[in-house]
C-alpha cells in the first residue's frame, strides 16, 4: 500500500447524487469549516493541500450538478474519479432509492461491472433526522446495496450543516483509495 500511495500525486474525489441532496454544501462546509447558507449549483474543483488531509495526499474535490450538467458531463467525471462519494438525503427516500436504481448502475455503465473505483454512500442532512427514524435502521438499509454492489466500500451519515462526520467522510475517502481492500461483506459470499 505504501508504494501504491507514493505513486499517487493527488486523489480525485468526486461527489455525485440527486439534486439538492447537499453535494455543494458538503464541499464548501468541508473547506470553509462553516455551513454555507447559500450555494451555487456547482463549485469549481477545489484542491486540498496534502498537509491538511488525513493521509497527506493532495485531494481534489470535484462537484457535479444535474442542474447545470448533462448526464454525459457527469459520465466523463466518473471515469476520472479515484473515489466517488454517492450522496443522498436521509430525509428524502427517493434520493436513497435512486442509489441502486440509477447512480450505481450508471457508474458501472461508465467503469464496467467489475470496476475498482471505491464508492462511499453518504447520507447527508443527518441534522434533520426525525426522532422516530433511528440511525441504526437507516444504516441497515445500506447493507443490501453493499451486497449487490461490491464497489461500495462503506456507508455513513453526515451533515453539511452541523459538520457531523465530515472529517470522517474525508478520511474514509482517502483511505479507500490508498488502502484498497475487500468490502466488508464479500467474505460471506465467498464461503
Ligand atoms: P444540486 O447542485 O442541485 O445537485 O444540489 P446539491 O446536491 O449541490 O445541494 P446543495 O448543496 O445546493 O443543497 C441543497 C439544499 O439543501 C440547500 O438548501 C442547502 O442549504 C440544504 N442542505 C445541504 N446540506 C444540508 C445539511 O446537512 N442539512 C440541512 N438541514 N440542509 C442541508
Ligand atoms: Mg450543487
């Protein structure tokens, strides 16, 4: 893994997902350490210098937006990505269903069925969780997706608004690129 990381001059971290799930807000919260109350549809790629990243590799945050890009534009970003954060909103079930209905198949269409680009499921807006929907059952929803799509490395919930788990998200994304390993549940199928 060390030689692997030495070869990488930077990590291209791509955020994709449905409209209004909070991709742009996540990026701007992460870099400015405060929640932006008003955001453009899309930010320019932002490079985080190595010394302030968890694994000390420069990381380029790349935003996408169906509001101002075509599916083809997003497709050409998918093929350039080192790691993909697939964002949904925990308070909008349709954005969750579209992970397996649309986004993961779309990523496979671009990269091939056995591609090795790690995907991280990101449930944003955790600050809006209603009390009756506990986090455990919500995270359990990701398990069948991880069974079906082995490229899904991990799943977490975060909030661009409160910044909960943003550092973790960044850390998981870097780790997924630098230390690739079999996904959590693959051993079950191989027995
Ligand atoms: P597109 O560019 O259309 O694809 O949207 P996007 O995914 O970039 O979402 P954007 O960052 O524009 O956020 C959409 C709306 O959700 C905005 O009103 C944000 O203020 C709000 N939002 C984003 N993140 C959070 C969050 O963590 N919590 C809450 N409560 N609202 C959020
Ligand atoms: Mg946006």
